[in-house]
C-alpha cells in the first residue's frame, strides 16, 4: 500500500496496530488488528475498515516465546504480502 502509515501500540503481551491512509487524515484505519499472547502462544487477527476478517490464526510456525521484535517483523511481512497495491 502506498501513502499509508502503520501505527503500533505495543504492550507487555500484545501488539495492536492500525494502518491509516495519509491522504485522508479523518478516516479510521484501513486495516486494524493485533498479535496477542506474546511470550506464550501468539495469535494474529486483522480486519478491514468495514470490520471484515482478513486473517485470524495462531502463529504456529514461530516460537511460542518469540518477542516483540520478531513478531513486529512478521506483521510487516504480512502487510507487504497481503496489502500491497
């Protein structure tokens, strides 16, 4: 996606995110979601601006103890693979 900004809210056991258009500062997020269960068994959820589910799954192919850095990298990769124009 071009002309967007990814906003992250990182807590102790989750990363919440929103992808916003730079062309419409008053609009809500184009995509929002979270990675929950960090440090135990992380799972990923993403929804579009209408609330439709885009992805929801356990991150089984990643270490259960993966940290915020590795999971943020995973989120960026998902955005590039699934949201590119």
